[in-house]
């Protein structure tokens, strides 16, 4: 529409069922406009009603009905999103165009007052001619010359194949074909490696044969033994065992992830134990406790970090990591059953 005068119809409201690329036409002259193809989803994750002991403390909308209504409302405007019901009434499978697409939805929901737990993102695989295929993205990166080596090395570990490299006045444009799962968590890592100077964009290219496993997290996690408030004395002793995600004075619950273990196995720890006090004192004073600052994970970093048996608990005030099964004994039983 190049121009409109008084009396011309320029917008029509009230047609909720009208979808993107559908044409509303005169019944006497039903001429449809060309259909605009929309990229299919490449990544999915489960949105689950928050079942942690802290459920309902920080959020306004916490029930499955609240979450379902919000997701259905999102479908009206978010054309690349797909929402499916599952066998469980409190779990919804949400598929989107990538990690950023889904994390924006989660962030918007938490700002609106929703509480939700989300699972590890998974790529949507297809079987083509009897072969398992995965979505491939065409990745374009503009990066200063000094950082290109680091970026190429990182993408190599994520099964990316370089197809083009151009130099432009101190900045290099790198183009790759990379599995969609290789982009999970890469954006935040990329911005850190390039000190915020790099620019990346990606579009769906095609489905191609599965390229094999991409190395994930090697380390186990530190898991809270019981509910309570974290104490500096306990955290001081725990920081030797790995990297902490929580600071002193934080309320935790059994099964909540407190940090990354230095070894490959998970470790159940007590973060609420204080120092035992007696009336016997040495002549010297106690050494001051010095804690390494806790590592605060963003939503994107948390989604990349978790394993299949873990969840990210998202509330308006907090982002927490937790095990799907909170009880330590129940976790051991489920692990034995899987083996």
C-alpha cells in the first residue's frame, strides 16, 4: 500500500484464526498472494510446571493452565514456534528456530511473572532415505582478525565446516555450515572470546546426515544434600572441590545444583553446615574466610550447561539449576534402572 485516502480500508481487526501468509480476499475475486515460506523449527525443549520446593514463592503464574494459555497466545504472533501437548498434563513440548528464539520466549515469560522449569534443548532429527539427518545452519561471522583463530578453533570442536573467508579492512567474514546443536551456547561464548566485537548471524540451510557426537560437559556437579541457607564456612570448604554457582546467604533445597564438580562424578554436599563453636579458644584469631566469587549463569549459559537429567528452574527473581529427581536415593535407583 503506497498511499491511502479518507474512506480506504487499511487494516482489518478481529480475525484471530488468520495465519501468516494467508490472504483475506473478496469472495467474488479470491486471488491469493504468493505464500511466504517460514523456516521450520530446528530445536525443541520441554516446558514443565515448576515442581521444586520453592514453587510459587517468586512467580505469579505457576499452573499448567497458565503456562498453556501463555504458549497458545504466543503462537498467534510467533510464526516459527510450535507447541505440542505431551502424555503428561504438566509438560509441553515447545519447538523453535534455535536457542536464542526459545530463550527470548522464556525471558519474556519470567518478566511477566511466570515460573517454569525447562529441559535441555534437543535438535529435531529427521529420517531421510533411511538415514538419520539433522538440521544444518549457515553461519556468518564478522570478527576482528586477532580473534579469528580462537573462533575457528571453537567452531571446529562443534563440527562446523568453513565454506568461505573474506578479509575486509581488519575484519574477517567467516562462513560455516554447522549443525544446529553446535550453536547451543555458542553465542555467549563467542561474545566473550571476541570481547563483544564479533557479530554472528545464522539461517537454516538444509538437513544433512548426522555428524556424530559433539563433546559436551565433562564435569559432574555439586548437589545440595538438604534444604537450608548457604553458609560461608561450608562454601569455603566446597570451593576446593569445584566452581560454585551460589553465594553465602542463598536459600537452597535438596537436589539443587550448587556448582560444578572438579571431577566427572556428581557429588552430594552440605552447604548449610556452620562452624562448630566451643568455649575453648586458641590465643590467635581464626583466619578470615575468603571466597572466590560465585559464577552467575545467564539463561542461555544455563540451558547449554545442563545434562539430560537436569532442569533449569526459571522464576521472575532467580535462575536455578536442579536435578530432575531431587531425592538422592531416588536418583541412584533411576540410574540403576537406566543401566
